[in-house]
C-alpha cells in the first residue's frame, strides 16, 4: 500500500477524512475508523482563541478516543500568537497533528481575517520578513484587514516552530479567480516547515459551486518540492479518487461529503489500491446499525437528553438518505428518550427503505451546502 507521512507521523493510508463542521464529530470519526481504510480524521474547525479560553464548545470539538487515532485538530484564527499558543495547548493535549484552516469561506470566519481570508492579497502586498514583534501586533490591525502574505507565512512558521507534532495547512485555490494564491503559499509554507498541504480545488468566491479544478490542484503539487499535497473536492467514488490522483499528481486524497454519503469509501479505496477491486458499500441495515452505534458514542460524551437533541441533525440526514418514509422520520425526531428513539428505529428497521431495495446500494446522498452569494454565508 502506498504510504503517506506527515513528517515523522506515518498515516494508516493516503485517504483522509476532510473536516465537515457539524458532521465529522468524534462519534462519526470513530465509525469511519472502525470501518477501516481511513488514514487520518480531522476535527471540525475550532476557534484558536476559544481553545485558549477553554470554552466548553471548543473543548467538546477536540474530544477524542483511542479509536480516533491518528487524529488532527483544525484551528482557525488570524492572530499568530493565539494560533501558536493554541497549537502548544493541543500538543500537550495529545493531538497527532495540527491543521491550520485557510479554506473556510463562511463570513463569520473570514470577516475576522481567518479561514480563506488568509489567502487574500492586501491591496499593497508589502512582502519582506516580519519580526516577532510585528507578528504579535499584526493582530491589533483592524479585524478583517488582510495580512501580507509574508505575515501569513510567518504565522504558519510560528505555529510550526512552537510544536513537535506535524502542522499542515488546508486551503482553497485562492480568494477568487483573480487571486489564485495557493501555489505561492504552498511553496512558502513548505519553507516554513509544514508537513503537508491539503487543497480544495475551488476558490473562496466559488463556494461549493461548479466543479473542482484539478488543474489548479496540480499547480499546487508542482509548486512544492517534497511535502505531500492532499487533493480534495468532489470525490465520491473510487473512480473520482483515481482521477484526482492521476490528474493532479497529489500524494493523498481527502474526502468530506463523499464520506458522509458512504463511510465505507476509505475501505473501498484501500481494497482497490491493494487488489484492483473493492466491496460495495453497506446497505440499509448496515447504515441503521451505524446510526445506532453513532448515537451510542454520542451518549458516551453527553447526557442523554442533550445527545438526543444533538443527534437529530445527523439522524435527519442519515434517514433521508436511507429513504425512510417521512412519518417514520418524524417519529424519530419526536423521540425524547433513548427508549423512544429505539422504538422509532425499530419501526424504521421493520419498514425498510421506500422505493429502493433493502440490500442494494443506497442512492447517492446529498449533503447540504450553503447556497446564495458567498458574501452572505
Ligand atoms: C457542511 C460542511 C462543513 C465544512 N466544514 C469544514 C471545516 O470545518 N473545515 C474545513 O477545512 N473545511 C470544511 N468544509 C470543507 C470540506 O472539508 C471540503 O474541503 C469540501 O467539502 C470539499 O470536499 P468534498 O467534496 O470531499 O466534500 C466543510 C464543508 C461542508 C459541506
């Protein structure tokens, strides 16, 4: 099997779970690891400042378990000192790797200067080295003012230098089609010491529209000298992953929405790599079993009433994809205790899917993404 290393960390495969805020929580990551084939799971993006303030929500997001190994935490922010301190906290906490978010297009994140806003060029790109004093005071600049690219590279270096675990960056191709900054940043971040770059082949302005630009990903692969580049975007099947590897020359592939729709995809990819063929994904009953297990894992983290409320979103999405009839989905949503939930699930199991075969492959599941002008996300 082709191996993938993040610095000294050998990943279990070169197929990685991409963070999907609200979905790729610990219970889901455990499920994916149990099904096999995944090289690394990453948490949802976590605000670096909230981690330093030990906010309960941020601490919830970094919860882990021995089955969730190896695991990375993704942080976002634009204040270099805050990012550095958060990274040190995470290292002490025991993460295997730290990922810096430079891809999030959501306004709440970009207006503070974090996420994909870090890829934006300022009107005057001043360049040149930035010293530690400037670095720690660059955060005092008006929030949302783009940092100079040299300051972004220095931010990344300050995180890399502060920890021994590998640091990676996940980014988009750039802010918009006039600012395709990913190749340049990838090169600079490699020099700053990052262990890998993951690249979603869309610009921030594209949001999730259109299709992924694999030639843009290829340019990032060509821009770096030795670190692995992880291609990301629109991989839903083994054929899609093969195309990503083939057309971009990337070392690994990370999969987000495709893994939610088919959590068996990592196992399929490893089987394909080893034998040229692969088993079909699980069917209706396997999915229902995953759903029950995921809920049990959530109950290990939260008291039952909270776990039930938290599980409604994931459950809604799962059950729609499983073609469960609306009245049964409604019954699931009304359950207020785990025994009511079990009654609802038993009814769902008896009824089976609507309009598709119980043992066959479930139809492609659609994961909702924000829509409308990206400026209003
Ligand atoms: C609902 C949702 C939440 C996401 N949350 C994150 C996140 O927290 N951090 C991040 O880097 N990317 C996030 N992404 C982007 C994905 O990781 C990924 O780059 C993108 O969905 C394209 O890959 P895919 O086609 O395999 O899903 C999110 C995407 C979606 C749809």
